[in-house]
C-alpha cells in the first residue's frame, strides 16, 4: 500500500538544505510511529525518500488500522508490489 502521511511537506527543490533535513526527520518520525502502531500487521516495503509517502505491506487488519490512523492522510494500492505481497 502507498501511504500518504499527515505531515507538513513541500517539494525538496523548494527548500534549503537544513529544511530538507528537518522535513525528512518529520516524515521518518511519522513513518516510524505508524509502523509501531501496526505491529505485526504491517511492515516497510519501500521508503519513498523525498515525499510524505511510504510503501507498506499490510494484512487486512493493518489496512483497517491505516485507514483510521491519525498520521495517515491517504492509502492506495501499490501497483508495483509483487502479487501476494500484502
């Protein structure tokens, strides 16, 4: 699943170096919190550096948790994930 995180985000080409670092920190913290909250129901599939998105593999309960998580703005199927990976 492609998960869009509810964090303040701007394209990196619009930011200064120290702003990029801070933004990546915020995205990483949100991603980590979501993964902790998913527990055994999800895991990281691919980090999407330079965006407020991450790709996760989740089971049915994990998908439900994502849809209700306060740090998740949107969830969509990752068409690039291998068959049976989630």
